C-alpha cells in the first residue's frame, strides 16, 4: 500500500508501475459500472424496444450535463496534482474546497433548468412522438439526482488529483451493486416501468454521495483536507480550473451535441436503427473501459510530473500508455468483429435491429486504434494544463468531419446507415494523426524550454 504522504515520490520513482496503480482500480470500477449498464439495458429491453430508444435519447443530454462538471473536474485534478507535485498542500486543499462548492451550485442550476424545459429538450433531440413521453418519464426522475451525480464527479476528481484510485472504485462498486439490485424491484415489482430504472439510479447515486461525505468530512481519510474555516476564495483557482476544464467541458458538450445530431441522422432510418446503435454502443463501452482507465491516469501523472519539473517522464509515460492502448484496441476490435451477432442476440431477436447493430460494430472497430491516440493525447494536454487542443480536435472531428461526411454519405451518395458508420471511422483516423503530431511538437517545445532554464 502506498503511503499517502509519499505518493507523489513513489509515482515519480516508478512511473510505469504508477500507470497501472491508477489504471487497474479505475478499470475494475468501470467494469462493474459497465455490467450495470448492460443489466440496465437488459431490464429496460424487457419493457419494449421503444423503451431502449427512449433511454438512448436521454444519453446525449445526460452526457451534456455531466460533461460540464467532468471537464471542470479535469481542471481540478490537474491543479491538485500539479500542486502536490510542487509540494503545495495549501493550494491543493483550497482547490478541493472550490470544487465542492462549484458542484453544489452547478447541480442545482442544471436540475432546475432541465425540469422546466424537459419536453422542449426531447423535441430538440429529434425524438419521435411515440418516444417523447417515455423519454420524459425517465428524464424527469433522473434529473433530481443530478446534484448527487455531479458531486460524485467532483469528489472523484479530487481523489484523482491526489492519486487515490481505489477509494472511488470501492464507492462505485457499492453504488453499482445497489443500482443493479434495485432495477428489477422498481421496474417490475413496483411496476414503475422505465421510470423505475431512473429511480434505481438516483437512489444509488445518493448513497454514494453520502459515502463520499463520510470519507472526506467525518473520517478525514484523504491526503487533501477540507478546512473551510481556512477557506479563501480564489479567482486564480477558479480561472485556472476553467482555463483547463472549460475547453474539456465544451469539448464534451460538442460530443454530446454531435451525438444528438448523430441520433437525428440515424433516426432517419427508423427508431429501430437508433435502438440498434444503442445496443451496439454497449459493446463499444467494453473497449472504452481500459482506454478510459489508461488515459484517465495520465491527467494525474502528467500533472504530478509537470509540477515536479520531471518533463523527461512526461513523454516516456505518454508513449508507454499509447503502446498498451494500441494492443488493447487491436485485441478488442478483432474480438468484437466476430462476436457481434451473438452479442446482439442477448438484447433483441428482431432481424432488422440485429443486422443494423452488427453492421455498426463491424464498422466502428476499425476506429479503435485511432480513438486511442486521440483520447490519450488529449489527456496529456490536460495534465500539462492545456485545455484548448482537446477542444479544437473534438470540434474538428465532429463538426468538421463526421457530421458533414455522414450527411454526404447518406443524403447524397445514398449509402444508407452504413454511411454514418463509415464517417465515424474516417473522422477518428484524421483527428488522431493531428493529435499525435500536435502533442509531439508541444513536447519538444517544453523540453527545449526546460533545457534553456537549466543552462
């Protein structure tokens, strides 16, 4: 077990081991979360195909709202990790206190606005008339748990900043197990239908938030300590958080908006096509689990190395993580290509939905190696305190490549829904090449600057 007070030194002395020290607990937690996602989809699929489509139309907005806080959480993680790398514990503590206050305020504002405009939201998302009511039934319940969800994001970001990956995973596992247990109870026993799935989710989120509060404020068992009596409001911390995190938030919002438009393009081929893509994306998530774990560890490690002025470790760690990411991308891609028909049968026996879902999977797996490069490079930029590159790359990938190509392939070339999937692969390829060379160029500039300073 790593001594909390010596965690930064331990990571610097063995960065490759540090990658897995952070990645494996994250991966375990995300696997459990993924199993919940599959279970949730399985139970909802027993209600109706329309219920699956209704959940799919909820995902972009939920992702949109959470992305605001997730991006700012990346900013908090970077500030805390850099402060601890520089041995400035007061700054780390103050940044954590700012994070909690922001979480409460943002959670309340999003919840109030969302419940007021709930019907308009789903009309904007392009949900068909037969799907809107089901979508709102789920949404108007889930929205009341947003404040717990958002606080959970900020608490995890604080722990990531100090290099604690195990505690959030323990809480995530507890919440996921509770969620899985409550799903059939609320959906079928209490006969709440799709709203029951939402009630199960927010109940689990509330319990996890309570666990975080006990950990931080009662047991005080973290490296970062909350001392609100010593709290000093800092525009500099707020500004740095937004400088790093806001581009990440906007980037994720663009991804969410892109998903909304993606659904609108796909729904042109029928609600069954949306349901098929929704099921196929559950398999995608299994690939993203280790990649998100690997890339997530980099924000913490790069921040610590940068704060400690160990620039030599930044490049070697970045390339080490990309190597493992590519190994995973090729392995998962081959596996998913062949098992996709059997996976689809777990959720539907409708021939049309199965065919579209298998087609989606067999196209998108070719994007996996490029997604790895783009995602990991973006996290390195964030660890270095640079948020704009990720925003520019995401905007280019979605607004500049995938959506125009999807419209071109489906409306002009008349390639059907396959054209949407092909656009996704091409956009990942182009954006990954740009990301790699952009970050490589930035790394050379930083290394030269350090050499000049040493001389």
